[in-house]
């Protein structure tokens, strides 16, 4: 079974409702075989690492691995347009929970 690497995306923004005045969200997406898996939710910054607080998840089945890989790239592009950034390796090491 071929696998496309997991992509971890992070969004940081202002949130006046929180004491820190910041929000952090994560979005994880990966392909395994013909399936696209996604997890997303709130995260917290502890030191130099991002830790997911709780994650929701969903998966989709495609006709082929290549179709799932195209959907992964489209999802990443969509999230980048919305303000997410690809997480650096050192920060995202604990986020790959697939």
C-alpha cells in the first residue's frame, strides 16, 4: 500500500475571548491507500511544540490512491488560502497521529 506523507497545518490568530489573546488550530491530513484521513481541532503552544488539545476526524474513500493524493493536495491548498501554514518539522513532530 503506497502512502503520501502526512501534512500538518497550523493556524495562529487573535482571539480576545482567551486570556492569552491567541488561538491555535491544527489540521492534519494523510492518504493511506484509497482513503484520505483528516483530523482537526484546537491546539496549544507549549514551549516550542504544538500539542493538540482535542481533535475531530473524518475520512473519505476514493477510486484510487492517485485520486486520494490529488484530494490531499487540494485540501492543503484550500487551507493555505484560508491562512493556515505548513507546520515546521520540529513543531509538528507530535501532531502526526494517523
